[in-house]
């Protein structure tokens, strides 16, 4: 069953029906579902679908030739491969002059690595031939740095040729839940919290098994699909994976500043900074600023943004001996089950931000928000650092919504609301303030009675309700 991606499919269909040359570029991290989107889009259309491999130029040309023949001349067998890529492109151009034709080059970075001139060759054919044809050329790749710099970047021969670009992001919490429709809301949230909305990982969850059984099977066994996934992804994307692994371990251990990360990872600051830049490009690490103070470098920190990496580095390294002794059940029962609510704190904040952006789009909020994020800063009266989970605001109208998010078993009470009001008073730029409290387990009667139009109470169950 194909899930989600309506926006991307609709945009691709619009481009397709223009009946003119198009070159959309599709990229995103591995396992995020790029190829699945393309196959869904092309399933009822004339298409050459070619996936490059990590091999030499000649082998890739052979596979490219076979894909062309299979699509355009399926009745012919035993045809020799094209002797050069120019001939293959010329053949495609002749076909695209007559009818709408899609050419997909998946894993384009592999092709470019094997054939150094391929981008220049494509540029030449686009400028001289393809632009006057009905070709719909899709370039797709998982190496985000390559796609951004060598395909979309100014230094690329292909710069300015793309007619659209799609950065494919993981699913949000609501779409992720469609993979496990029979799970309860709490388990749906936890599945999102350990997969980060990556379709491939979501597909691995077997609804015939409960949450515990799935986590043990996927993470806590040597043969589990996700047991070595972070290491495999780092090796695919980076040359010296061990250095990057050390940086991620440092962040997982609580380091948030470059100097702290460098010290824990055993690297100098320059090397650590370089690793962080690469990990940010890959979407594994993020650099976050206190909302409303994006230019204040003192109010920035690094964190692991990829949920699967965050879950893995929190639990697997410390439990490796138990896993290797074939006792993953013990690690789950004694460690993961006992601390998963704490782990879910950051995840729940992200879910709540997604919820606010969704209802904002549906005009369900008392204000129109333009920005949303976390805030932290000094409380001069109490001489301590304060944090606000969510500040969603419209600076033009001096309006802000302040939110607190609690993924706990107990009901959320008035003391949390009182504290939020006190912290919100520190942000004096906003004259109109609304409050929103999110709770996994619901709210006390005293808070419900205290709530007014300016206090919005949202439970985890509410967050999974889809309005008609």
C-alpha cells in the first residue's frame, strides 16, 4: 500500500502534463522513499527507469542500455549496448520527440562517480536537444551533499537546468501512524520516536507483534535489520566513519557545544566542526538556536536530529554485551521500558510542533503563526536558566503561543500552566499571548476549570484525531 506523498505526486503530475521538457531533481536521505515515490508516479506512464550502481562506467552503460531497450524496444532481444552515453542520449531524444517520455536516473551520484563527464554530457544534450523535446528527466540521489553541490549547486554543469526540486523529508507523526493503524496512540508515538518517520523503518514494524516484540526483533538482536543500521549508513556516506561515530557518541553523551563535542570525541575543534557540518548535511545532526534569537551564537547547540540514530546511540552501545549474549529482552524490560517516556520528551515536542503547524494550516488556531521552535534564556529574577518547549509566533502582529509538552503517565496540572505563564513573561516582545498544554495522559480537573479561551489543552489522543 502506498502511503502519503500526495503533495509530491500532485506537483510531479502538474509538471508532467505541461508536455514540455522538465528536469525535476529528487533527493533525500537513504530509506526515505524517493524511489517509491518515483515508481508510484511512473507506474502508468512510458518510462525508462535506470538505477546506477557502484561500478565502472562500462557496466553502468550496459545497464543503462538495457533499461532503454526494455522500455522502448521490449520486443527486441540481444541488442548490443550503446558504445557511449552520447549515443544513448541521442536515442532517447529521438523517442522523446514523438511522445511524452520519462527518463529516471536513480542513484545519480553513482553514475557521476563512474563517468566523470556525465553531468557535462547531460548539460550539452539538454541545451541542444532535450529542451525542445517531450522528455521528462528525473535525477534522483541519496547523497545529499552531492545532489546539493554537484547537481543543484552553482559549480555544477547542470546548474540552472532543473525545473523543480524535491527534498524528500521523513513522514510526520500522523502519516507514520498509517503504517501501524491498530496500535494505540502511545505506541504509535513511540514508533515514530524511534523511526523518525523513515518509511523503510516503518514498514519493518509487524502489526502482528506488539511494540516490545518489534523493538527487540529490529534493534536488540544481532540479525535485526536496525542493529547495525547507523554504522552501515555512515560507511555508505562518509570516508572515515569512525570519526563521525565519535562525534555522534559525544552528542549522545550530552555534549552540545563544539568545544564539548571535540573534547569528548578526542578531536580538535576544527575537525569536530567539519564532522558536524557533514552530519548536518546528512540530516543526522542539527544545530538549533533559541527561537526569536537565531543570530545569538551563544544560544545554539547541537543535537542528534535523526530519531533512529538518537534511539540507537542512547540504548544500543551500553547494552551491547547483553544483546550479544542473546538477551535483548532483558535490555528492553530493564532499561528501555523504564526510560522510554524520558526519551520521548524531545520527540513529543517535535510532534506538538507538527500538530500546531497542521492546525495552523487548517485555520484552527486563535493566531496565525509564522515561526515555531524552542526558547531558552536567563531568568534575571530567579537567576536561573529557563526553557519553553514551544514558542509559535507572528512577530509582525506581536502574537505568540507558548506551549509545554509532557509525555508522562500522570495528569498535567495547574502548576505546569502557572510555570509556563511565568516563563512566557520573560519574552516581552509579544503583546498578545496564548497558551497551549500538551499531555500524553490528559489533564487534572483543576486545570480544566482554570482553562479559558487563551489556554488550549491537547491530549495525545487529540493529536491523532483528523478533522473532516
